[in-house]
């Protein structure tokens, strides 16, 4: 039987409180917020149920920091003080269950649907494929300031920290991409310039939110026009500088090999676990379903794991794994009734039904 004891060791951070275990709820799109981005009962219930289920840190879905940064319907907002009552209630309920409460801060950039935001989406550079227009220099500075303001809002609401979403082809990832970002000002060109928006946000959030507030950063290592060597070097520089408390690498599959031929023959995860990280903690996400897989990720050098689909299937995955080292999640597809019992509301159920093979088709 796999030794799972490492999964249930506390994890301290350079700033903010410790996690009671090494299990973090991944930020999961669920389409359950109200049209104006305020908290719904379904979203509140879904997240608090994961805190009750034993996760050391419960992270919200991507919450947009500007109205025009919305990436999908039913997305949580953190761009207005109108969002504060719901967020304050959520933070208190998560923390009451001995789980750290974190908001993921997001802007979809060119991937904001025009039909949702009511205008052309924005991007570092004009983008014909998405019908996106380039941000002016002043707009880039406003975007930076709105990420910072959203972090301050999260702290005001009582959250323990924020995660900056720099992954999955959204706006900060678009700036980082040498393929998408064709700017010639201080926000484009060199890796330092393309990463400037992220580094300035991280530094200002630390300055504005203080030493007891936790800051994480999510990065994609490849795809979305990114170059793995650049992402590696950028991550290494940020960790060496202690720019954040943890780095969340979204790998899609923690066992996969890199896409780029120059990195074949090793795991994508190992590119990041081998980096010196100082006081920064490293987390990985991607097809972590069983406790044994999670434990192996720690054995292979990660400090914590993020659970996505496994946490959708079992709100109490951490408690189950603690009770039974041989625990395996229910096999797919699962019924709507199973997911409803696990705290998914109707909008989330309909969304998961679009994921091939996840929800069992019901007889007509």
C-alpha cells in the first residue's frame, strides 16, 4: 500500500497561514455566479462543501478583475465593491472549516467573448483570430492596477490570499507569449518586458496587501504560444526573487512529456521540480485522481498538488484518502445525481456534461 503520510503533513509559506495538508482545490470554472458576477448560493455551496471535505486550501474559480475581462457566462467577479458581500460570506465559511480561502484573479483578454462583454476583446496586440484590439500603454497600466485592486478587495473580504492567473492563454499568458505579444514598448519584446506585467502585479500586491497575505501564481509551461525554456527561466527568476509564496504549474497531466523535442525524454513536471525555489512552494496540477498519484507527485519533488476533476467527483477526497489509503475515485462517467449530491448546481452540471465521457447520458 502506498504511504500517503506526506499528503497530510502541514505546509508553511513565507507569508500567511499554513495549509493543514498538501491538498489544494484547483480553480475550477463552474458557471454558477450571477450575471453581474456576484455570489450565488450554488457557487457558495460548491466551494464550502470542498472546505468541509478536508482541502487544505479552497480556491475559487477564475474571478475577473475587469468587467471586460469576463471569459465565460456565470463567472465570479472581483472587479467591483458590489461583489464584496458575497465574497466576504464565502471567505468566512471556507475559513470556518479550517481551509485557507483564496481567490484566483483573472482576465480573459482576447478570449473574452464579444457577445458577453458587448465589445471587442482586448489583447497585448491586435489579434485577427479573436477579433481583439491591442491595449494602449495607459490601458496596460490600468489592467495592472485592476489586478492589484482586486487583490486588495480579496483581502478586504477576508481571504487569506490570491492566485494570479498567468496560464491557459488568458491575458497575462498572452503578454508572456512571444507569439501573441508583438508589442514594441516596455510590455513587449524581451522576456523581461513580456513578463513585466506579472512581476509588477506580484510586487504591488505584496506591497499593498502586507506580509500576512499569501500570493500565488499559476503558469502554463507550454502551448498558447509559449516556449518551455522561457517559462522555466521566468519561473526560476520569480522563485529566486521570492516574488510569490507558491507557484502553481498547470501541466494538464503531471506524468506527460514536454511537447518540445528539445525536452523529450523527461517529464514536464521535472523541468520545474529541479529548479531552486528558495522559500517558494511548488504545486502541480493535471490528472491527479488517486491518492497514490498525488503522493508520487510529492515524492517526485512537488510541495503540494491541486485537484480538479477528482474534487468534482468527491467533495471529501482528502477525508476519504486519510481514512483509506487504497481509495480510488468513482469511475467515469458518473450520473447527474452523483454530481448533484457532491454539491454541483444545475449550471455546473450542464457544463460538466459538455466534457466528453464525464457525465453519463440519461435515457430519453
